[in-house]
């Protein structure tokens, strides 16, 4: 079935059931403006007609293109803007249709096996756990065989915000996304506006010229499509979870080190071609194995930092593959939680 056919199958009835709408509306926000109690048969039919019309015309209402951006702190100093993730809060009705669109896109990509196996983010049956298990299985096997392995942790700077729209449309076409769906997505991307909301204060509206909105439903899928061919031509292994990428391979001599360096050069060339950028200051190399020669690597003429440990998808990976640092981190987190409970909750036994 074609991509348009999947969406047509969902919308072919003149009436969307209350349970269907409630299922999608209930998950788009923490406090949905719609609920099963107020979505009447009339409203369901009206929404269905709106969705059919916007898909057929390829025109997205301006209200659906506007976003209130809420900055969410990631890590580091709260005084630095770069340490915040911009989450876009968009129209609820648009998110319902985005869920329908996302189901069609995922079905299309997965059924035709268009996504590289290296991608573990935002995919069914894949997660941080599958990414780490795949990585550790290959690393431990290499160490058990007496080999050395070099791992390069890569950081794409502001990856979601830098995706150029025109190039993204070209990637959609190359993945077989055409017709009404591609036209709707192109209109959804262009002409967007956003403003920042902090403690009830609002900035002025600004036009958005690049990027996919973080906080949207189809944004992550569009990003996966955009960076899908990052692996193309690479000789060593790559694992991705959305924009978190690591390149690794067995390095026992200078020839294999040059191959890994060649892969880094290829990845750098990809970012230049597709208008992305690696944050080289945050890219690091880890040397694993007792006989590791610890070769140096560089990107754009800048030497990469060497790390003895690195946080990989929330888990501390050390170059000796011991778990003591991760256990200490988990223990400290549990101790803080226990201390918070002890200071704020008082048990009072009910008198018998």
C-alpha cells in the first residue's frame, strides 16, 4: 500500500470515532484541551473533514504553524542559553493529524526497510537499551578476542534546529514520500513562526527558517529521514539514537587507524554537504583494550579529546568496561531520593 493509501485508509470514513480521537488527543499533551467527554459525533465528523481538506489542498492553517517555545534545561550552567532544549508547544488539533501522518510515514519507511539498521531512535522495537546492547556486545567480543577498539562519540551541534527545509524535502522525495503527503509536509515546514515563553512572559513572533520543531509528533521522524544516509560509505560501525552518534571499530595497527580517520573525514564531508555541523569540542575518542596504541584522530584539523569514560545514552561507559562509575552514580541518585523522602515525609502510626 502506498503512503497516501495508508492515510486514506485512516480517513476514508466520514466519521472519526470518539475512541480514536480520544486515543490520540490524550497523549499529545499533559493537559489536553479535548477529552472524551467533549468530543461529540459532530465534532469528530468536522475534524475528519478538516483533515481531509488540509491533506487534499496541501495547505496547513497558520495556527498549526505557530509554536510557543519553552526552554527546558538539559545540563550545565543555567545561565547559558546553549544548555537549554527548545520545546515547541503547538496546536492540539494539528498534533492529532500529525499522529495520523506519523503512522503512515513509519509504516512506509519500515515496510520498505528504508532506514539504516544503525538508527535506534524513535523506531518500533528499538530504544536506548537496544543501542547499548548492540554496542557492548561488539566491544566485549573484541576485547575477549584480545583486540583493541577505538570509539568516537560525535555531537551534532543544534541538530534538530539546523535542518534546512529545502534539503529535507529532497530527502523526503528520495525516500519515496511524494504526492499529497510531501506537499503537506513541505507546507507544514515553511512559513512557521515561534515565540519564547518564560514565566508568563512572551517574546515577539519570529519566523523560523530552518529546523524541525522539537515537541512536534512528526519532527523526530523527519529528522531520522534527514540523517539516514550519514552511514553511507563508512567502513567501520556506526550506531545512532536520533542525533547521538558513535563511530567505532577495531584498531590494532596504523592502517586500521587511518581507516577510522577516513570515516571521520567522510562524516565531516557529509555535514558540510547537508549544512549540519559537528561540535568538535564535545566530540571525544575512547581507547578500549589493554594493548591499545591510543592513536590520535582529528576533525577539520582539530584533534579530538581523549576520554577515559563517557556518558552514553545515560549510562557511563569507561575504557576498562567496568561498571563501578555507573553503580556509584545510581547509588548517589538513590541516596538523594531517600534523603528527600526522609526530610519531607513523616510516618505517623495510627493508634489502635
